[in-house]
């Protein structure tokens, strides 16, 4: 089971949605969580611009102003929604896989920044946690750190940190180590301030189902938060089915290539039999095309994303210079230009 959580800081820009879709698509998650969508009413056409999964179903906490908003989405071809509820600070879903072998509770959170509201926040999450006795995962931007070392600047332990750690212990949750980065948020300035605000918390039952699970910070492309990934475990669930990606239609010359292939197929049989045979040939050609033509495009991202991650890792150790900051901006712009087909 692959889960991505990301405080995207708004999805209003077309360019930003393109970058989000590119970042998410490379990991092919089963479940997707966005915090701070800043969307008053979520619709299917907007969902399609953020995730390539054609079978996506979703539940959202809409904004009440210009901030906030949570989106929880999943692949309905692989997961059934058993129950869902929307709170003030969270959206929770109980999902069951199609084989009916695994059922879990996942709560996506966006914590309050005001201390006065944190008691209400913990009460809401406690109610969600205690509503389900099976595998549980609570994930998102908690808007608070656990320890002083989760800040890039010197800071003494606070009461809020102690309450957070005590809550995790009382709810019998496991705070998984973060791989790929030490922090998940930055103010993006030359004298950077960094914190670990985003995390996955899982129950012992989750670890029994996925004993090798970890959480990974992904490259930060279009938000001051980096996405965090709960990767798939090592279980072998069989071969992945071939899927057509509608974004291929935007690649210059693709539609013409499809027409040429289709015209060149010479098959025997009548009616549906002949059509099925041509579709099988087309599928094979598309697989080969994906390996060759798309390989170059993937290689570009395979270079850009590690470079972004390296810059962010360096910024955790020392102050980012204006030259390095400019280099990071150029890398982000190169992704935007690449995806827009310019």
C-alpha cells in the first residue's frame, strides 16, 4: 500500500497542479492526501488535474475562507470505502482492499497553529483513533514538532511538544523514522528556517501488516512542504496491469503514431476477434514506446528531482546562498517548461 501526504499550499494555479500531478504520478500511490488545498468546493474535474488515476474517489474537508482544506483520495478499482467522516481538523476513511483481506483506518490531518485550539485537535484525533481496532495510520501536517531537534534553530522543549509526544504514547502509535530529509518544511528564504511538521503515525497492527514500512521525504517542488511517502512493503501482490496514461496524448506526434500503428496491423478474424487482436498489438507497441520514448523524459526528472533533494539536504546543514537559491528556482522552472510542452 503506497500513500502520499502533502501540504500543497493551494491548488489554484494550473502550473502548480501540473507539477503536483507529475510528482504524484511518479510514485503511483494507492491513497493520496493533500492538506491546505484552499478549495471551497472540490469537484471531479479538479481531481483529474491533480492525479492521473481515472478511478479516483475522494472525500474532502472544504475551506471556510482562503486557507485550509483537506483532500483524501483513493483508487476505487483497488479499494472500497467502508466509512468516512469529516472533522474540523481531519478527514478519516476506513478502506478495504478488493480481496477483502485488509481493512484499515487512515486519518489525514491539518493541525491548528494556535495553541488554544490544540486540545480540540487532540480530542478529535483520539476519537478517530479509538473508533477502529485494526490497522491505523494518522498522517499529515500536525503544525507542531515533537522535539527541539526537529527545528533548525535552537529551541527549548515546549509544553506543546510534550503534549504531542504523550498523545502518541497514549494512543499506542509509532512515529516512523523519516528517511530522505531531516525536515519537511522551510520558509524558503536565504536564512532558512526548517521544521519537521509532517509525519506518518501508525499503529502496531499496521506494522504487523507491513513490517518493513518506512516514511520517505520526497523532493520539494511546488510548496514549502515536501511530500512524504509511505512506500509499499516487500509483499508480492502479483504483476502490475498495463494502464494507458491520457497525458501521453499531449506529447507531440503521439496521436499520429497511434494511427500509423493501427493502419499497419494486418490481422485475421472478423468483428470483435479482429478488433481484439489489433488492440493486443497496439498494447505491445505502447509498452515498447513507453520504454524508449518516455525513457528520455523520465531521465530528465531522474536528474532534476535528486538535484532538488540535494539542495534541500544541504540547506539543512548551512545557509543557502542566493546563487544556490537561484539554481533551485531554475530547476523548478525547467519542470514547468517540460510539462507544458514548451
